[in-house]
C-alpha cells in the first residue's frame, strides 16, 4: 500500500470518531455556551483536515 492510500485509510478511521465527537458537541451546544465554542472550533478543524485529505488523496 503506498503512503497516500495509507494516509487516506487512517484518515477515514479517525474521521468517524471525530464526526461522533462533533455530533455530541453539537447536541450539548444547545445547552452550554462552552460546548458551542468547542463545536465551532472542532468543526473548523475537521473541515480543514477534510480539505487536506482530499488534496492528498483526491481519488479516495
């Protein structure tokens, strides 16, 4: 397996966990401002990671 495919496979594994954390933060953000701030930061970080992964492995 070449390096790009390995990176893509590992990113997909971690993306599922990050998506679950984002979902929990989003749910909790309805009740607490601190969670709303965490959700906003994590959502921005995930978007940047997704863009980077797409540039590294555009056909994955």
